C-alpha cells in the first residue's frame, strides 16, 4: 500500500490503513484542507471531475460530500478529462477544481489533482500551505444552514470540443476534405467519450474505437508507451488507416501511431504541433519544453526563426515559463501539449485537432511527416541509492566531474555536450536518481546514461 502526499495533491493505492494508502479518511482530510484554503478567498464553488477508474465514483462522492460539508458549492462534471475540468473552473467562476485521476498509474491507484481559480495546478507555496492544513487538521465543517449546494453538469466535454473547433489554427475544412481514417485507443477511460466525439465533430470519416468503453478496466498498462500499444499497432498494420491516436486515462497526454503501425514518438507530438503553429505565426514563434524533453523542439523552432526556452520538469514550471516569455506553444516530451490560446494545461484533445490540421495541410502519410523532423533518441534510466546516501552531494560531485561542459542546475543537474545531453534528477518520493540522456544515436544515448550511472556508483563507493 502506498500514499504519497505532495505539494501538487495526494495519490495512492486504494485500500489499507489511513496514512498508508488512499483511504476515505485521507480523501476527506485532503479535501477539507483544500476547502479551508480556498474559502479564505471568499469564493464558495469548486468544480469536480474524474476519470473512469473503478474507485473514481467512490472518491468523487467523498470529495463532493466533504466540500458540501465545508460549505462549498460543487459543480460535478462526472466522467470528464483533466483539461476539461481545467477549462470548466474559470467558466464556472469557481475558486478551484479537483480532478480525481491517477493519470497513467495502474488501476489500483487514484489521486486528487488540485486546481486554482484559473484552472491551473496550484503553486508550490499553495501546496505547502495545504500540507500544513492537512497535518494540523485546521479546518472546521459548516453548520447545517451553511452547507454547500451540489449540482451535476455533463455538458463540459461538448463545450470543450466547441472551443477547440473555434480556434483559428484548427482547420476543420481541411480535415473534412482529407477524409481521414483513424483508430483510437482510450484505455477504457473517459477519453473513450471525448476523443470519438471530437473526431466526429472535426469531420473524420472513419473512427475505429479500441478500448473506448469508459469502464475503468484498463485493457493494458495505461501509460501510452510503445510497449503498451501493441493492439493499436497491430490494428494499424492490418487496416487502411491514416493515423492511430492514444490517450492516457485523464486525456492530458497524446501519443500517435503512423500508418504502418510504428509509433510517431511521444516526444514528437509536441514537436509536430509546434512546427504547424510556428508555420502559421507571423510574429510570436516562441516555444517552451522541460529540461528532459527532446532537442528536436529547439531545432525546429530555431530553423523557422523562433526562440526556444527550457523549464524545470513539471507542468507548473513549464506553464510559468510560458507565461514569462509569452510562448506560442509549449509542453512536455511525454505527449503533453499546452496551447495558451485555449488554456494553460496539457490537453490531448486540442493536440489531436492541431495535429490533424497539420497532417491535412501536409497532405502526405504520417510516416513522412515524422521523417521531416530531426531524429533523436532518449534513454531513460534510474539508479537506486542506499539508505543514508546524500543525494545532493552526489549531484554536486557529478557537477564537478563534468565542470568543463555547460551545466544547468535549475532542476537537478543537466550536462550539455555538443550533440548530446544527460539530465540527473532526484526523486522526491523514492531513494533514486532518474537519468535521462539524448543523442542522435540510440546506442550513444544508452551508453551516456550508463556512464553516468557508473560515475555515481564510484562516488557512492568512495
């Protein structure tokens, strides 16, 4: 059993003892603390939505009842997506939002993701304040005449789609003319409702649905990585389809499959969408991604006269940098598209609409579009540390060992070589260091990550 409390919310496995797993008691305490925090602003409304995992309804009922018990009015979207809830919060004039989803985690997990009044994830400072309230249990429930009101509203996925279709960069006419045939794998979560609806609204002529029943019984590991997508790859190979679309359970990550069943590459979802938007832009050609994302975004941005910025890992950090530099587009290399003209949050639905617009204008198969971009490989590894090891000291010594190279210390240690980089980040929840390395050659990326692991082991032994 696992329970992880962090500044971005609470997540854990279902069942077990309070404080050791995500139990009803833990859900109530975290929700009450969140309600206490936002009530100080004077607004008494919160939007709630969930993905389809089996524990979602139970957790949602607890969240909504606790909010009402704290005197907070609730707008319950029911089965929804993370970006849909993010858009609904400001539309409702709410003080915040709670998304009940463990994202790409397996079915036994669930979580509360917390949003501010803008529909964006709460800041680190707000998260620290929340943890203090949880630990101190400094919240008081409302008397009977001050209980909050409850209403359900299942219209927001449709509103979300309408807002996407209204974007100038979404070329519905071109998509309709292309007569695309698409396969969708929504891992039996709420994407099974939202993605087919969007595709039909865009004018896609054929939508083959795989795992689109929102039962929450995930047909495979829900993280949209190539090793988990064999069924859709097989369907693409035997059928006459133009594109495969895969989303995670809460629909904030987008992975694409080429016409021959080969993955487009999750890192390249953002690259392709950015390429399309930069091509449309007259002035603002600024892009942002996190420090562990592919160099390809920087390459295609600079090639078209744009400006590229990096940010620390984490959606909150990317959004902060995007606002600072007024970015046209940004996101993360895990298939997370953030398009400010719609909202500041990772959104697979707007990513789909923009990618199809790009593909329709490109007028060649998806595989040809992928070959248009620089080809890089990222190795992702980790090293487990022995108890008592000073991780910060290890990172400091690695920095010293590679001092002759350019080093970025905004988020762990990133060492930049001429055509490669390696990024070391310590986990906040486990005694491990995550190591990411990128190169033009797959073997080189793997060897570079292994070299750093060897360096760390030598430092630990000494």
